[in-house]
């Protein structure tokens, strides 16, 4: 699985988010690789309407709908068309207790869960919640323009995979090309996460194609 986090870059919001999602779907079909997109919360409903692949929310809170000003209740995320959740990203961390509540509630709403982690130890801790995916990203490499986790810390990918054998591991942080994908998959990763490598590319479609080539 390839997961593309749109974040809130101007290159991946509003009408540009729709264009990006359409390009993702076209290439996902061509390569036969499932690609999950993670649009920002304001674009979520619009993308869910036009993207038949997985559409996962960038964040969710465990608060109930109603008196929850400023929070993102899971009920609204589900009603907006999301099929999964990305939680605990290095840019939006949750407490261990909150993570457990979110994963438990997500099962009620039939939403897939991916918990991001920044260390081997955190990966092992959150595995107790049995999310659908664990996404390992060294925070110092997130949005890196120079290197990737696959090139600078390949040994930790293998260690995380071995430490959490029953949950598929997605790796990200600085992933830019097919070689990063090939190395990560060879080390046991089951998924790849990207954001700026696609969103900020001068040719987004070419960047997606280059990543998908890593599965060939």
C-alpha cells in the first residue's frame, strides 16, 4: 500500500486536491497498487466523493459529537466518507491513553487505523492496541529533502518489522523514489508513506509513478 498524506500544502488543497486525487487513482489502476489518500479535514468529503480508493482522515479525536467545539469527532469523519484514520503523526501527537480510545472507537465505526510512531519502543507499545497498521517515521527525517529512512536508517526498519510481526508496517519520512520503496519492502515493510515528495514535486504525477515503480 502507498499512502499519500496531502497535509495542508497549497499544492494539495481545494481544487488541487481533487486533481491530485484523480491522478493518484489513474496511476493506482495502472500499476495495480492500492493507494490511500489523506486529504485535509476541509477537503475530506469532496475527495471521498470522487476517489474510489481508500480515503483516510489525517486526524480524529475520541470526543463525542455535540458539545465538542474545535474537535474532530469520529462520527463526522465517518459521515464525510473516510474509510480509515491516520493518528499520532509527529505533527499531531496523541497520548497513549487517547490512542487506545481512538482505536477502540474506530472498530465500532469500521474505520481502518494507522498509528504513526517515531521509535522502535513506541512501535512496540502501540502494538498492544492492535491497529490495522503501524507507520514508522523518524521525526528528524519527516519532509527531508536530502535523505530517507530507507537510506539513512535501513536497519531500524527491519528491527521494527521483527518487533511487531503481527501488524503490517508502513514506513515513511523522506521517501522520494522507487529505490526507497524497493529497499523498504525488501526489509519487510508492507506499506510506504509519502507527503512532500509527491505534493511538492514539480510534476506530481511523475513523482507518484516513480514511487509505484518500486513495486515492480
